[in-house]
């Protein structure tokens, strides 16, 4: 059967990266369509009329929106290869909890690190480190959040690693100094082809952030 | 079989309610512990939910599960009868989409519309109406979001269908009205009239004064800020 898989995406989006990694883990061939968010395509507006956001996964013409919902969908449809969620309900719930935690915290707090200055930035940096330390504690001595292999939480979280360099430069701090085990985990993930091919170069992301700052008039 | 199921909740919490309704729909017996969330949270609550320190917490044979939607998914996967999520992955993804939409857009905006100061209320109200129109489209002529029977989207939408309706009564607002949103209004009536829902919802006469007090507190805190 001819499966048609399309991903509407934007290269620096950590949310888009999640779906890229999941598809790569499962070995799914798909068409990657880069969106210009200042000039959204008719297809994007048609496939995600509610939010008009990327990423959108289109499977045989039907759209799935929201990155973590996409990752779960990919895991359920292509269930015979590289399972991302555990089969045990309690372990699954734990994975969902931590992915939800990443969703609630990292993007928003990270955003404040590069968008603000002075005291607001100092607060954001402190909050980010606290958040990362909690995740580092959850990782413990496991090679991945998923245990012996890449799992749902790893896929949810690793995209943000591509933003770390930009955040460090903007905030003038070192994440590795505060969370060495987490950086070790990130580098371990980056050795996987599915992750390495899905994350953009950190310098490129930094250049993008600088452009955004100029655009929004943030020094 | 000795199953130990406990719910740490708060009688007026719409999130806590979701966990209880799901267990009732599955016919699972549980012990309910009401937490004094505005006063003194118990040591057990802080032990079982150290990250967020919130209700609801589901305790199953000593293991804790937190965050209402995570709890709903866990209950569905553990007690595999009276299923409330579709089996088909695409339909499941669609249900999850609407659940996220309710929790991130509908419910928070509707709550905000209830207590915002006069000068901000119109903008928030317009936004809330847009979200309700979108949510109504998800019903698509069905009796419930889950089809003929209550599904997970309905469980989550109880926050809008019941708790927000009570809130609006207090504030003299008429956002979720039969003429503006006929399908959504009818759904909220049908939902509240299901026997299992009717007997488990916190009673209106108790909820009204509680929400009134909560709104007053929000308005006070906002005025101070």
C-alpha cells in the first residue's frame, strides 16, 4: 500500500524536530515541507485551521496536529519498530508526565531567557536551571529517559538541546556547568542518526535568535 | 483481587472531577480523600505529587499518577472495559487534539472572562466565543464528543459544560447560551443529565457560593497586582 506522509515544518522549531525524530526512528519515508511562517501556505491553513501552526503531520491526506500527539500517533501506527512509549500503563503515565512537564516549562522559560534582560532574565535563567536539574534528577543513571533506548521523553526533550548554545550566549551562562549529566545525555542522543539528522546546527539557531531579537527590537 | 485505588482531590475542582468520573464510568471502586488545597496540603499529597503539589492524584496499588489528562489515559489503559477513547489511532489523535484545545484555550479563557475587570472583559469574551464556536464544530451533529456515549473529550469538557456554566450564572454572563451555541448548549444539558454524571457532579448549591468566593479572591489579587 502506498503510504503518503508529509510533514509541514519550520527548521528551528523544537516541536517539528520531535516529529522528525519519531519518523526517522521508525524509518518512515516522508515529504518534508518547509513553511515560511510569515507567509503560511494554503495547505497549512487548510490542514491546521484551528491553530494555523506547524508542525502538521499529514498521513494519507489526513492531518494530525500538535507535536506530542503526532509522536504518539506515529508510535501507534508504526508500532512494530522502535517503540517510543513503554507498554506498561504506569511507565507510560510516567513518560507522559515528564513530556508534559517539558512542554509546560522549557519553551516558555527558555523563551524568557533570550527575550528579556536584567532581573527578568536572571529570574528566567534561575528557573531554567531548576527545571533542567529536575529533569536531570529524573534521568538518574539511565542512558536515556526511555531506559536503554530512546523513548518518548527523550524525543520530547532533545530538540531543545539545539537551542542551548543560543540560550547560553544570550544569558551569558553555561548549562553544562550546572547540569553535566544532562549534557552527557544530550550528546549521547546526538550520536543517534535519527536525532543528529533532525536537529539543526546550534550556531544556525543562534543566528536565527539574533535575527528574531532584532526583529522584535530586543537588545 | 486486592486493588487499592485512591483519589486525592478537591470537591470543587474540575480537574479532580475528571479522575472521579472516569473511575465511575469504569465501575472501579476507590477511596476519595478531600485535600484542603487552599489551606494545608497533606504530607501524602506532597509526597505523591512533589513536582506540582496539586490535585488530583490517583494512587493505584501504592503508585501515584498525576495530571488529570495523564490520569485519564492511565485509567483507560488499566481498566480495559467501557472504553472512552477511540481505538483507531487517527480518531484517538483527534480526541487528544480537542482535549488539549479545551485545556489550553477554551477553559482558561472562559474562566478569565468570568473574573476579568470590566475594561478587559470584552476582548477576552470575544476570544472565548471564538473558542466555543470551534469546540462546537467538533461535536459535528453528534450527541456527545465521544459519539453515542461519553468519551474522554466529554470528560474533559465537563470543565466547560458544568463548571463554567455555574460560574457564568454567578457573574450574570450568558456566554454558553442556547441561542449562541445551540449544539454545545444541548451537549452540556445531555451530559449533565447522564445519571452517572448527575450523581457525581458537585452540587450546584454548594458550588455557587464557593466559585463566587474564588472569583472575588481572583479580582482582589488582580487589583493588588
